[in-house]
């Protein structure tokens, strides 16, 4: 994408792009918006207060602001992705904060919750993993 526009707009690339977008919302909601989910960060981290303090600092939000943001992602998930309601317009939230949350989560888990070293085969940072995957995707996209 450049300036919010797809570089290739044929049906395959449009569907692929929106599928990745939708999947990112579904996965984010599992980690941050669904408190009952077995994957929710609150059920994973040992020191909830430390994690939450670092998360709020990283995303520059407080608990209430994060809850409002979570509601936006849940709305997109519930109204358009998981259940297509009778809404007239699709709703696509901004993902900058979601990306920061996931980066923080990955960093925290790999440094503070990895006593058994089960993440050894993964890069030390999510940005590095993203860059590796992006280069592979870009190569395919341009071919």
C-alpha cells in the first residue's frame, strides 16, 4: 500500500490484503480484547501489573483509552469480519496501536516469560520477524 491505496488492485490482491487485515484484527482481539479467551495476555503473563504498566507506556494510552480502542477493533470483528451484519459501510480501524501492542507483547513474552527457551527459533524482536516476512512477501508481490 502507498498512501492508503493498494499498489495492485486486481481481485486476488484486494482479497489477500483484506484477509490479512481481517486476520490481524481477529488475532489481536484474542490477545487483548477477549478477557475470557485462553490466549488473553492476562492469562499468559506472570506479572500482570508490570506488563500493563509497560503496555500503557508503550502505546501512550491509559486503561480507559485502550478499552475504547479495543471496542473499535471488536466492532470491526463483530460487525464485519466474524458476522456480516446489515451495516451500510465497512469499518476498518487504524492499526498503529494494535501493532504497538503486539510488538510489546512479543518483546515482553520473549524476555520475561520464556524460561524454557521455547522461543529460541524465533527472532529476538517482532520487527525483525516482520522485516523478514515483508521481504518475502514483497518479492512475491512484485513478481
